[in-house]
């Protein structure tokens, strides 16, 4: 089965799918994207992802390419044509192709692209081992709440982390030591009394759909959740740390820079939330 991509109304072989060299996504990062997980043939938390997509579009003053229901039909068709039961759907909308000039073109057709691929959440062996994170200076702009395709700081940060043997980078503000989030994940710690702490969903972070889901699963299980900033030092001394995202689920962190988190093994809260999230994901809940 060969992969199929969607480009502006057409389903084409993934390897043959292209956009214009004048596309503003390519030239100016003038576009937004979403990544939605697929579990057992269902989209996970589809509606919150689409709500965030709409918010990102509005922030860039981009018009939706079509009504939501039409978009959802294409998402389903992509899933069907690619025969993906466990994986991710990537969707991106840019301001389209126009003669290169920074202000919005007077007329341009948006470029809507979707791709779909098989991919699994980290398995039991990975989750039970946990991963390391590397702190990097927060150098991003003041609209990190927008899921824009301008990801160069994230790319550089994640590459640096990988080169240092870490799985993820943690953006850390130099002025006050606050950890905002990861290169493509949200950051959580667990305090000595078992409460979760994560940066509030301000414009300093991308408000993750998995973050929101994990907060509500934790609260439903009777846990205390504080949405407040925490510092790198607090994280290094925390009882537990973990990250969340569409592609990682709840992933325990066992090392931050040179500091071992607790005893260097994933903590019980992270493992419990990982299991709860997997159950939620498998249930194919689409109604937020
Ligand atoms: N990344 N923070 C950043 C900077 C992200 O790029 C992401 C998602 C998240 C987590 O958001 P969510 O839980 O909605 O996936 C937080 C996606 C998966 C990506 O770029 O591939």
C-alpha cells in the first residue's frame, strides 16, 4: 500500500505531492499546522485539535479553507486511503503561493496539505526506561500559543538535545529560570506532596491538547494540579517529571541536564497517567 497525500482538493501519491516554490509557507513560514493522533482507527481528541486549528488560523488572519465538516471528511478519507489504524495525521494550511513580498498578497489561494503515517506512542519498554531532557535558552517569540509552522528554534533545540544524548529540549527562560515547555511537548513536574505542576496555558507555550487531557484525567482521578510556572531548579529537585504530546502521550523524564530525577526511574504518577491516557486514547473519544 503506497501512501497518499492530500494537496488542495486532490489525493495524490505521497512521493509525487508538491507545492509551489512560491508558497508562503515555504518562504515565510506563513502557515499553521496540527498533528492529530489516530488510535484503533479513530482520531484522538479531534475536536479540541480542530478548535486550536481555528484559533491558529485566526491569529494569522487566515481564512479556513472550507467548513469544518468538509475538513473532517478529508481527514477521514486520508485515514481510509492510507489504511492507518495507529498513527498521526498532519495538516497544514498556508497563505498560498504568491510573488514573494512579505505583506499579505491581495489574492492567493490557501494551500491545504494533509499527510498521514503509521506511528505508535512509546511502548512499555521505552516508558519504563524514561528519557532525558536538556535545558536550552528560551529564544522564541511571544505567540508560542499559535501552532505556526515557524519551528526553527524548536528544530535547533531538539537537535542540540539529541546531540547531547537527550530526547527532548526544555525551553528555559534565562531571566527567571522558568521552564516554559519542550521543543514539541509540554512539561510537567510532580511535587513532594504528589501534585502536578505545569506552566499555565499563556502565550508563552503551546497549549497542548494532550496537556489539557492529562490535566482533566488527573483531576478526575483526584489529583491536585497547579497551572503555575516552575523553574529548572525546582524540576531537578522534583519527585517526578514528564512530558506530554500527541506523539509521546505521557512520557516519563528521568534526567534533566546532569541531574537525575528522584532515583532515575519513572515515577508512579507519570506511569499511572500514561496508563490513563492510553485508555482514553484507545476509547476513541472524539467529543473533547
Ligand atoms: N507538537 N508544545 C509544542 C511546542 C509542540 O509543538 C507540541 C506538539 C506540544 C504538545 O501539543 P499536543 O499535546 O497538542 O500535541 C507542546 C506536535 C506533536 C508536533 O509538532 O509534532
